[in-house]
C-alpha cells in the first residue's frame, strides 16, 4: 500500500510542493489504518475458493485507500481535530497554508485541500481495482458492488448530517443511516467484493455471506458507538465527546430517547450537538445511558447479532481454518466491547 | 443522462428526503451543463473509427456526471454563490438545512452535504463507465486515462488554492496548474478516453489527437480566463469578480505581473484575493490588463494555439465530416473570445 502511494508521490513531484505534502500526509494516514476492510475482502475471496493470495492482498488495498480518503472528508464534516491520534488533514493544512503564506481564510484552505485529497484518494483507489489481474468480469462485478455501496455511503452521510435531533427521528430512519454508512460499508461491501473477485455465483453461499456480514457489521457498529461514548481518547484516537458534539445518531441515543425518564430526555436534548462539550458532560451522558437501561439494551443487541452471525459460518465455508477466522472476528468485536 | 440520475433518485427514496433532494438538485445542475466533455469523448471515439454511436453517447455521460460533481466541490472551495445562473449546491442546502432544523452551523452543513454529493457523483460516474458495453479491455484503458487525469486535477486544484499570490510564482508552476486542472482535463482526457473506447492503438494518430487536444485545451482555457475577467454575470453564470476574489491564477495575471508598470503591480497586489471585490475593482483590473499589454498578449497566445491545433486535424482523421467538426471546435473557441 505504501509502495503504491509512494509511487504516486514520486509522480506528483513535477506538480509541486503541496501535492507532494498532501500525498505524504495521506500515506501517513493510511499507514495508521487497521486494515479491517482489506482483510475482509481477502477473507471473502478465500471463503469463495480464491487461490491467488498475492493478487487479492494487493488488490484489496483499494478499499483502504478509499477509506482513508473518505475519513479525510468525514473529519472535515465532523470538524474533528484528531484522527488516529494525529492532527486531521484539514487541521494540519491550516498550518501548512499559514507557512506558505496562503491568503484565503486558513480554515477554509485546510478544508478545501482536504476535500481535494479525498477526491484524489478515490481515484487512486480505482486505479488499483481496475488494474488488478483478476478476470475482467469479476473486476467489473466487484466494481459494481463498490459503486453501489459508496453511493449509499455518501447519501447516508448527508442524511446523517441532517438528522442531529435524534428525538425527532423514528427507529427506521436511524437504522437506515447506520445500515448504509456503517454496516453495509464496513462489512457487506468488502466481503461481497472479495466473493466477486473470486467469481462466486452460488446464491446460497452469497446470501449466507451477506447475512454474516450484516450481523458482524451491526455488532461492530454498536461496539463502535459504545466506544465512542465510553472509550478513552487513546482508544478512540480522537477527542472523547466528539460523537456527542456532532450529535451523532447512535442506537444508544435512540434508545435513550425511547427509554429515558423526563429528566434523562432533558439532559439528552441539552447535550446532543452542544458546541463545547466538556468532560463533565460526557460523564453525565454516560450516567444516564446506564441509568435508563439504554446501555444494557444496546449492548445486548450487539451480542445477539454476534450470536446470529456465528450461525451462518458453516454455510459460508467448509474450510476449518477459514471458519475459525470468521469466528475469531466475532470474538474480536466482543472483546473490544465496553 | 437525466434518466440515469432519475433512476438513482428513485432508488434513494428508501433512504429519505435529503438524499432525494440532493440528487434532484444534482440533476438540475447536470441538465444545465454544456456537455463539452461528453461531446469530445464521442468525437475522439468517432475519429478513431468507433461505430456504436448509441453506446458511446450513453457512456460519454460518465464524464458529465463527474464534471457536475467536481463543480459542486469547486464551488464550495471557491465560495461561489452562483453556478450556471442558479444558487450553488452548498448555498442551496444552507436554506434546506435551515428549513429542516439542522443544528450545526448552516454554512458548514451546506458545505458538508455538497462534498457528500460530489463524492456520490464520482461513483455514479464510475457506474456508467464500468457498465458500458464496449470490450472490457477498452473500458479498462479508458478507466486508466480517467484515473490518471483526475488524480492530477485534484492535486492541481490543491496547488491552485495554495498559490494565490501570482507575483511569487514562476511561469512554469502556473502553466503546470493550468495544464492539469484545465487543459488535460477538459480536452485531452475526453478525446483520449474516446479513442480508448474505440480501441485505438495507432501511436501517430493518438499523438496527433493529444497535440490537438492540448492546443484546443489551452485556447479554451485562455478564453475562459478572458471571459472570467471581461465577461458579464450572464455570460459567466456566476458573479463577475469571482476570479479576482479567489485570486485565480490565470495567464492574464501572470503576464500582468511580468509586463505591468510599478503602478499596475501595486493595483494587482491590492485586488488579487481581495475578500470584497466591487464592480469598480473589476473595472480597474480590466483597464490595467489592457494598458499593460497583458490582455493582447494572452489573447494572441490563444489564437496561436488555435492555429497550431488546426494543423493536427489531417493526421487525426480522413473523414471530411469529422475534420469539419474538429475545425468548428476551434472556430467556436474563437467566437466566444472577448
């Protein structure tokens, strides 16, 4: 992955200092990624009988490159200063712009070049996918899955930005935001893309993979939301309270709004989307989430998904080693739970 | 094109109101486009012997969809309120957000959903290209050209945002920004993509096409810059003085900084990148551009490119009708000149 971006950095040298700096920051960002999605692509590929491990490993990077790009866009939208423990790209380039004597407002400059870099990342991602050595029909199928999912991610993100007052939303709407932005994107897309690159056409198998993916994705998202509210800054790689400030629509917040007392709802309304969230605010929110039963409810929902997810594994693959990997993913999500 | 976006609107209905509204605004924007790039793809295709006019017409739309998407990003970066005579998407969604009771700052909301929509547009664009019925090898070659150009467009845009003080830039740097962002993107990319979709491999022909494209692209860009400074709001579809406020790096500004008197340079420094550009400022800038000779110099440069571009036409194609089209493109650029 780093080689690929490094090659692009070399090519960008003829364009000037800022393009190179942008790609270098981007390389640092991708290096700090966990590689969940590329790992799932490889897993989906192997589960469907794919044998070219070298090629799938190389190809699967396309989704990590995309993911880093969309994170750069997200960080600008969420106005976060930290990502994976380091300044977000738009923040970093405020300083770069200042040093270069940029005349436009520096926050706007940082935001703008961050959007440019995200756009560039999407096309670098495509370059990897379209040049993979798998049969062109398989690549085409994978590309279609990729497109359909990212269109939904983008639209889901726009919806999510709009819906900051959780008390006004019904369960269906919120679940639909989470489904597109997180579950499908983080889990279904990579597993199904992997299957497509292996040329899988067995419908029963694809359905089981999709069902597993949904369960795993939901559980992963739920744990992410729990972490977002109960994790430390170190665990999160971003400031605690960031979810709260952005009024992030999580299942926790949905169930708080359903199960909370009048007092809880008043506090929720006060703190959701608050511009200057303090550590004390976060503590107060944690308390009412536990008191109201929302925390336990959502946590149990996650565990239920994990349990269901396990039931699909035998249909997906007969290979014991792979079954173990599918299983250990479930264990991984359980263990990171708060 | 409208059918394609309309179909996506239908699919987005299950996601909610905002995704639908976004895609509807996007459809309106694409409908107001001139279709220069899709036209050039068709032309490149036909010049290289391509016969499936229906398929190339359908496929070429992918670049219009991309173009509308990148315009949405650009308008946010340039902080323009108008595009093609209508409110820009980020501006429009400030109002939409207000009516929907969005709690984050409305300008940030407008900017954010505009970025989401641009991202979505890129993937809609890909969906069209990868599902075109041309041989997969040809599509793959076209996709590579597409990727390489858009990566350069994005990096060129970041460079352009950085370099607002034209007096500090040398000619080479500025030409490199214009080359990537405008010339290659508007002209070389579509013509070469068209050629790729026709499966063209004759190097001499491809070289002539590329040379023609560069000349046409430079001339087009030059006329665009002239219009940007000397056109009416109606001709531009955006406020006059917008180029000036953004401190846009144009050849006009480069040559003014080279050929202007001390008085000219002082005015240039004052007005370039000025936050509140008035009509009077625009008039003053027009005056010194003419007085210094920069206007004539750049205009003649454009005419020179047009003349050179004509010389490549006989190598590109023997078909008289097509030759006439290549020729009329040159005439078109000449006629829109100020």
